C-alpha cells in the first residue's frame, strides 16, 4: 500500500545513511593515489608511442632535409640547399601545382557529391540501410586494389571506358586516359572522388541526422522552399561537421601517395607527380634521402595554413 | 482570421489508422483544444491541418479554401512546436523575422512587426541573443513571437507548454489565454494535459484511438461526459468508477455492490429501470463525495474504511474502501481521520453518473 508524504522522506533518509558506510571503508594509501604519479603512469604509453612513431620520424625528416644524406652516405648539414634545389626543379613545381589542383578539385567534388548523396540517403526509402552500408564499399576496399582496377579501366589498349564510349558513339578516337598528363590527373581526381565521397556522405549524413526535423517543418511553415530550407537551415547547421570533414580530406588528399603511385606512377614524363610521389621517387627510388625529405617537407607549411585557417573559422562558429 | 473545417478526416499509416472520421467545425476566433492520451491522433490531426502530414481521406478547409493539396507555406498558418524549433544559428530577431523575410516583406515592416511582437511578449531585450542563451520560458515566448509576427489566419500549438516546469507552465498558460483574447485569432491547441485543455479552450475536443469522443465547452465535458473515457479523463483526481448492479427495491431503483448500496436519483431512475438486474458502471467524482453529516439522506450515505490519507493543504484526499469498492474522496482540510479508521461518506445525488458496461456510453 502506498504511504502518504512521510513515506517519501523516509526513503531519502535511507539513501543518506548509505554514504557514510561507503566512505568509512579503510583507505589504501599507495603511490597511485598521488595524482601526479598516476597522471604520469597513464600518459607514459601514449607519450612513448607518439614519440617513437610521430615525433622521432618528424625530427629525423627535418634533419635529413637539412643534410646531404643519401643511401650509403651519412651526409652533412647543408642548410636550406635541398629546399632551394627543389624549388628550382621544374618537375617539383609541376608536382606542387598538381598537388594543389588535385586536392582542390577532388575536395570540391567529394564535398558536393557527398552532400548530395547524404541528403538523398537522409530520406526514408525501402532498403535504406542496405544502400547506406553498400555506399561505403569504395571506402573499405584497399586503395591499391581498387586503383589497380581503375588502371585497367583506363588502360590505353584495353580500356572498358573507351570501348563503352566508342560503342555508344560518343567518341571516334580513343581517349588517352593515362597516356596524357592532363587526362591522367583528371583520372586521378575522379578515382580519388570515387574513393573519398562515401566518407563525406557518411559524415555529412551523421551531421544531417542531428538536425531536428522540426526545424525543417518550422521553416516550411515559415514559407521556405526546399532550396531556402537547405541554405538557411541545413547548411548553417551542417557547417561545423563539413569543416572538420573538409580539413581531414584536404590533409589526406594533399599527402596522397598510393593512388597516383599505382595509377600513373607519376608519368607520363613526370607530368602527374604529387609532392608525395615525387618525394618518394627522389628520396627512396633515387636514394637522395636529404632531397626527398626536403620535398616532402614542402607539404607542411601549406597544410599548416589550411588547418589553422579552418580551425580558426570553426572556433569562431562555435563561439558565435 | 478564419474558420477551420475538418470533414471526415482520416489518416492511415502502413498499419495504424491514426485519425478516424474526424468532423470538426472550428469557428472564427475560437480557441479549440484537442486533448487525449498519447497516440490518440490529436497531434496527427494538427499536423494535417498544418500540411506536415498528408491526408489519407477527407477535407480540410481554412477560411473558404480547401487546403488539402496546398503546401504548408501557402496555408497561412503559424505553428508553435513542442520543442520550440527555434533556428539555433539565428538570433531571436532573425528567428522571428525569418518567415517575413521568406515572404519578401519590406525591411522596415519586418522590423516593425518583430518589435511589436517582442514588446507584446516582453522579450525586447532578448532580440540579439541566440536561442541557446535563453531559458525555457524565454524560448517559448520567442516561438510564440515567431508565430504572431506573421499575422496568420490560424495558430497551431503542438503541446507548447509540456517542456516547461510546472510553475512556468501555469504562468504561460495564463499568458497564452490573454494573448488569444487580444489577438482574436483562431487557434487549435494540442495537449495531453486536461487542466490545460479545460483552462485554455473555448471548446475542448477529447480524442482517443483516433476517434473524437466528445466536443464541448469545458464545463459541459466535466458535468455531462458523453462516455466513461471522457468522464475519467477530465477532472483530477479522476472520477471513481464502481461496477454495480441495478435492482428494483419496491419502487425505488438502487445501484448495489458488495458493501455499497445507493439509491438511483429520481431523475435517472426511469432510464436505469431498463437495466434492472444488469450491471452498470457508477461514476462519482472525488469532489462529489464528502463526510456524511446528519443532513445527508441515508440512501446516499455509506460506511467506508480509510486506506490512505493524502493531505494536500487546501484539501485532503481519502482513499477509502466500501466493501469491495475503492473510492477517492476529496474532503475539507479540517476533517480529521486516520488510516484504518472507519468513516461515513455521502455523495451528491444529482451528480452521480452511470455508464453502460458494454459500450461505455453515459446513461
């Protein structure tokens, strides 16, 4: 039987009694009770791992870039000589602009197509889950394998794309997909977009799902059409997620290696090199470790500025 | 300002028939409250009026237009949502101005309307803030402000007070009522809280399982419920129901169960005679049960044992047992009784309700 008013306070008293019992248990003084020691112990594994796999290679890279080290030759400090040499190297300049071009377009395509896909997938339809899951396929296939498949599709002789276009009556002569530098770079952008779009779509979809559907209903009652609803409600609320995804993507695309390495190998005639593949060619394939390190270090200031700008913008968005 | 007509309105989802043959005429400037337990179809009905749900069958008229196929933006209505649905990235001013901007109002008129609404609601000093910098009550006001700047034909409220704490809810309830008196706009208000429904509505529509149970003015629902559901839903604490058998005791009709025997008041005797020998449900509100005095006639008094005493300050609720029946009585705070004591109670004979056991309609 329920009890009036008094019953409530009786329960509260019981709870209050339970606490002193718990704290009256004898305490075990130990080294780990000291917060400083405990913090140190907990941090050590992370610090060791980060030091071994991030800090040491980075410092080593900087040192190599400032030295004349090559395979079999410890080398010596040469100052900024490697950087100057790289900047005066026409192939490096091509690689540098290729990297900017490749990153810029691939990011634009991934963002716009990913957004479109996310908005489509955010609707309710039959088989929604299956489509969402299968969309991730390009993302989970190892890049090297999928790029090999693409290389076959772009193959100068056996290209299935050329065959389709030719059979479809769209072209008369075969397109030089990978045998022309400009075509090659666009092919790489296409493959990168194909591979990276799911990540954008899934991240943006997650962002879309945090937006309260009532806001769209309120906006439609307020007289907003579909475009207005996207522009005035969805996009502003999705901006923080979008920025994070874009920063991630720029970092990954700017330092991309495997896709170009497998698809074109930097060719034809070094016309499709990115900074990473050119650094590999000079540093590892040619054995000029110092020069290779200098080339790869050119990525640092660019990425630093991009990340700094976007993080600053993100912070302003959050603070506003 | 407009009337709203719902004709044979139906809504079916894949497996659920959420709204069934709803017919309702909401008069111009009227404040109508749809009330019922969750899942009764009240919100769905409102959302169909707003154009946020497609109509499976029937017609909706706002003013003299049929709006079945009009998108929400063309229905000239404004809605206040349960969670306010304020645009989090816009200031209060922009939230209120958004609907006017979308409709391409001139800038100075937008400004004028927003300032007027802000003044009416006492939120002038909040215009530059973002929604997350506001308290629940302030957000509620902004949501209302966003609706009134548009000067719509109809206001729709979807449980707008249910996210507020009890005290604020009472305060906002009064403000909404005052606001409606002032703006004189037709309003449809959805709530599951019967107190809100009773206090706000010019008329109240009680719904259950997609059906309208009864439409009427608040006091009409309270004093003449159409069926057992409405009787139990309206009023707090809820009406007591006791299963009784109707007997003919030499001229007077009685309602009996083990340990309780009441004479059916003459006004109802004629109709209840038809139920002789059968069971019916007797309904009596807690406020119509009182401690018996010498003045109370014996046919309407009975002995009970007190199970629980709930002193609320202004009144005392007694959970009592009369034979196999249990009842709640709302008695004067001066009454002194203890648990397990016996007490003689009496009912107000003219306020007894009887319901058919099968179809639960009032007899």
